C-alpha cells in the first residue's frame, strides 16, 4: 500500500511541477494574456434573476459593451444587460417564454449581421449553483492560466497578439472591454470582419431571422414593452453593414424602434473602441440617452 501511494504521489507531483514551471516561464516572458467573454457564468447568474419588473437588454457585443445598466433607472426593479458576443438573443426570449416571465421592457439590439449569429442555448441550460460554480472556475482558469488557455502561448510564438486583453463586468451584466493595440489597428481588424460579412451576406437567412424574431416578439406584445435598438457605428462600418439594411422592414417589429446607426459617424477613439463598439466613456453617455428615451415612453402605464 505504501509503495502504491508513493508512486501515486510522484505520478501526480510531476504534472503539478510542470504546470508551475510553464506558468512561471510565461509570466517571466510577460506573454500577453488573452481575455475572454464570461458567457456561461454571466448568463447562469443573471438570467434567473429576471422577473416581470425587470428591464432587459438582449443582443450582441455592441449592446453588451455599449450599454451600462447602472445608467438606466428602473424604479420597479433591476436592469440587466443580457447581451452576449455573437448572440441574436433568441435563447433568452425562449427561456423567458418557457418560464412565463414578461419583463417590463425588452430592449432588443439589432444589426443586419444578427441573422448570422446563433445563440448560446441558455433556454436549455440547467440554472444551478453547481453549474455557476463550475463556469466561474473555468472562466478564472481561462483568464489567468496559460496552461488552461494555450491560445495565448501560441499567439506569442506566432508573433500575434490577443484581440481582447481585459473584460471587466459589473453586477448587472455590462462589461468594459480593453482591446489590444491602438485605434487604427483595432479598426482595421474590425473592418476586415465586416467586409467579410458583407461579402457573404445571405438574404434568405436574414429573412428567416426577421420572421423568427417577429414570432418571438409577438408572444410578448401587450405584456412587455418592446424596443428595437440599432447601436451607433462609424461611417466606414455602416457603409459595409448598411448595404442590406431596410429600416421599413425592421421598424414594425417593435413598439419603439431606436435607430442610432448613423448618429455618430466620426471614426475615432473619442466614440469607438474599434469603429463598431462604443468606448467606455461614450457608452456611459449613450446609456444616459437610452434612459431618457425610456422615461419618455408613454405607450403603457408603466412608469420609466
């Protein structure tokens, strides 16, 4: 028995030593560490908190990065930013419908790119303390361990850099993201993505997206106030993104449609991180504007 335990001890010890050496080596080299979106843990924590008094924001990273929930006043309940990168938000709406939850207001982020997004299957997840703990541990390791996330090491030796280097979340789901490089570098990468999306636009999938969105929103009509929100984007991005955009096609889906897509066309770091996502400072200002719009809403008796 002693010999077995001794062998087991050394069998486990060697990998631990190897991990410590790799982590130490990477830290000594000061290898840039990639930062990731805390998708699962954020969703598992916040989605079950939504009730009929909540205001929720759903959509993609423009909404997640660009709207600060603490800037929006809701006297009756909380404001949650339930937007996620590459999310069309359908899974959030399906979860709410399955649980007969009709938030006070739903602010739905829209861009023509949404048709290519999927969702993160929150409508099928188990919302348990165990799963939240597991996802938080996984996220901590992904954010802090080079061994758990080999991508940062590979990027370093290939001579590239992580695109995002920090995610700082607030307790309502808003996030401040720090991207690598200067504005011109970040804009160049973002423009390349949008150019590829523009070249591969699928009109049939886009129409299917609109039909499915309308079907989901119809189930909330009369129970939740529905806002569509097209976030600002710089002029070069909108030239690519707006090719297939038809405002008349989207406006009828919502009680209120807030089209700010061309409201800030200047392409610089005063307003944007990368030409597509609002800077931290301007996101605060823009969130206050959304708050003022909600206060002016008169379509229901619910105070804003």
